[in-house]
C-alpha cells in the first residue's frame, strides 16, 4: 500500500533484508520508509524519512 507515494515498511528483520530486496526490485530507497526506525534514526539512512 502506498501512502503519499511512499511505501511504509514496518517489520524488523536482519540487516534490512526486505527493504534491500524492494530496492533491488527497482523501488527507489527514497520511496521506502523504515517504519521500525525512529524518525531521527532514518536521517542516517538512504531511505525515506516518512
């Protein structure tokens, strides 16, 4: 489900495996929100802030 053109993602996994698989499928990292990270932690990633 897209939310404001972002793909919310809120599952904890080892080494962000699912997020990386989505990126490998062509979804830009800037469109993937790591929902299990606090917003201040997301700033240090290549993923969307949400």
